[in-house]
C-alpha cells in the first residue's frame, strides 16, 4: 500500500463523513425526527460518535482497497461510476431494503436513503478513480 493508496483512503474517509453529514444530518434530518423513539436522540448519538468514525474508517478503507486491487486500464470516469454503482447495488440498496422489512421506516424515507446514498457512492467512486488514474 503506497502513498497514493493512503491519500485515496483519506479522501474517501473525508468524503464519506461529509456525505453522511449532508445526507443524513441535513437532508434527511427532519424525516428521522418524525420517527420518534425508533432513532436515538442526538445526545445519545453524540455519545456513540466514535463508532461512527470507526465505521467510516472501515468503509473508506474497504472502498479504496477493493478499487485499487481491481481497477483496470480503462477510462477512469466510467470505471469510477461503475464502481460506485456496483457498491451501491451490493451494499446500499440491499441494506436499506432489509431495514425497511424489519423496521417500520416509511417507504419514502427508504427511497430517499437509497437514492442519496447511491449517488454518494457513485460520486466517491468517480473521485477515487480520478485519484488513481
């Protein structure tokens, strides 16, 4: 794992944190507020924020590692788009669908989570591919 890998990992970590803040902390904040006791309070969540950082470190590490090991000698933009979309299909969409089945989340919230997070992973894939072109 060279310098470019660690730079890519750091950028992916920052992107994941920022996208999470924008998507879940801003765009969907009011929707989560409507769920009442299904979600932790902001005070409770802040106490567990260290786990959020660990989760995003692991996400950025895995996301970067898989891309770097599997990238092909093809145009970076299409490759990054496809990679982000593949991760969304493999992780984001199934996860939110499973949550919808086992938790009483409104279907419109689940649809927004799927769309926003999928777009986030596509953006991350494109940036990662650009960094590793």
